[in-house]
């Protein structure tokens, strides 16, 4: 077959560190535009229920230069109040 197997090692999390370094120089508004999920649009759509953003998206909104592939949200669900009889 003329092939050989090659195994290499690299520093743990080096791929993530490289992405963070790249994203650190990008403004937050541009980072939000490159996310798979449109965070700003979803938050505007849910504005009436005051969602809480969690996880990576929360970190990104606070300035952490990390990629965001999904949006973790917490939304308060109002429980029905019992009526007095």
C-alpha cells in the first residue's frame, strides 16, 4: 500500500487556544455575527419573557473570545395562581 501510520502529540486544548487567540482581536459585534445561532435576534424575540443567557453565549456577551455553537437559555415559567374560593 505504500502508507505508514503517523502519530503526533500536541498541547492539550491547543486548538481551542488558537481559536480564542483569533477571536480576541475581533470586536464582539463581529463575533456575534459569526455564531451559528443569531443570539441578538433570539433575545429580541424573547424580550417579553426576560430570558437568562447561560453558558458560552453568556461568556461571549461579557467579552470572552470563545466560539458559540448553541444558545443556552433559562426562561421563567409562570405557574398558575390558585384562585380563592
